C-alpha cells in the first residue's frame, strides 16, 4: 500500500516533497507541549514567593492586563509599566522561547558554544550572550555561609585576555595574603566554622583575624588526614574536577572566570538530582530575581 503512495512521491516538486515530509513528521511526532509553559507556574511561585509585586518598582498595586502569547500580563498602577512572569529574566524579550529549555539542558551538559549554536541553529554570539545572562542571573543569588568543617585551598588559572591565546602566569609565587583571603571568602564562612587548610598558606593569619578554629595539614610531611577527620581532600578533589570540566572551553577569558566558577559550583551542588530536575532547577533559579543586565552591558563589561 505505502509503496503505491510512495511511487507518486517523485512526481512532486522538491518544495512539495519537503512540505509533505514536514506534514507527515508533524503527524507522527507532534511537538512536545512547550516545556516552558509547564515551568511558568513554578517560576511564578518562586519569583513572587512573597507576593506578586511589580518587577520595576515593587508596588503591589497591580491589575491583570490581558495575555500576550499565552502569558499573563500585569499593569502596575503606580509606575504604569507592564510586566509578565519573565520580565527582567534572562529570557525576557527573546524571540526563541522554544529553545530556552533546550539551552538549559546544554548548560547542564556543559556544552561549548559552537556545539550549542549548531544544535539550536542560533548565532554563536547569541549563544554567548544567553550563557552569560543566565550565569549573571544565577550568581546574583549569592552564596550561603559555610558551616562545620570548611576546607580551603587555592588553585590557579592562566590569565587570559579577551579570548586571545596569550596566556601567562602572573609574576610571584601566587601566595595569597591573609587580607586578600578575607576580602574574597571572609563573609562566607560562619564564625562557628572550623577551617582546614594546608600549612603552605597564609590562612593562619586569616583564621586569627576572623577568630576561627583552625587545623592545618602538612602536605610536605605526607600528612593527609589529621586526627582522623581533618584534611583538604574534598577541596583538592573539587579543584581537580573543576580543572577537568573547564578544559573543554579552551581558555576562559579571565573577566568571565567568575561566571564559569559559579556555573561549575551550580552543577556540583545539583549533581545528585536527575537530569530533568537539574534543568528545571537551573531555569527556575535563573528567573528568580529581576536582573537588568542587558546584552549591551555585557558587551562593555
Ligand atoms: Zn511598578
């Protein structure tokens, strides 16, 4: 039967053949219902967990103002501006709504920009701006304070200027001053925490400044674990995984390094979750706060 239908296929023009193919494909494999629509309720709940408020001025004096592309729109009676659940998120104003979830999946996979651009049929610079809009949004959520046993150690990256391949080591031994340690991680360590470091650092002074309990591991004496529980193996393993993961990007420009560190940390925290959950979590979190960073701001950063 199908053979007689197929026999007429060659009578069609090439355009007609493609149209027929697409029509059959749509019948056999209908598009999945837009996943983002399913996620919108969750995004709304997270974003407005303390009540629906204007994303521009914070006013709670709002009225529903119709729907745009199935999305509820609100009008603020105070500032007179419209907004919806995705206004001021990395995805607001994007023309490619159907590609967001796929994009997030590739963020969780840790795909490179050329691979993403090819898969989603978007320009590589679009892929780049989406990446950093998402990472800026995630990093705006900040960090929690660390409690209990806190391991700390340093790892180094070659300085890379704007994607050029000229990488060089900064002069000096790389030994970081106690004040520099304090400036970077001081506020993220709870006063009751116990700090674990190796002996070849300036953490002793840092711990003193912060009034933290401190245990040091002497790596040179092949001491790996002290008193049965104190070591820096977790942080060293983390650094190894980070270095392995980041290698695929073939030299991250130093000015974007923070974003990649945040990205990796995010993947580490959620790695016990199923893939779908990781994607959902990343998407919802990226939309949690209002972020005004535009492509223009990224360009000039
Ligand atoms: Zn307003």
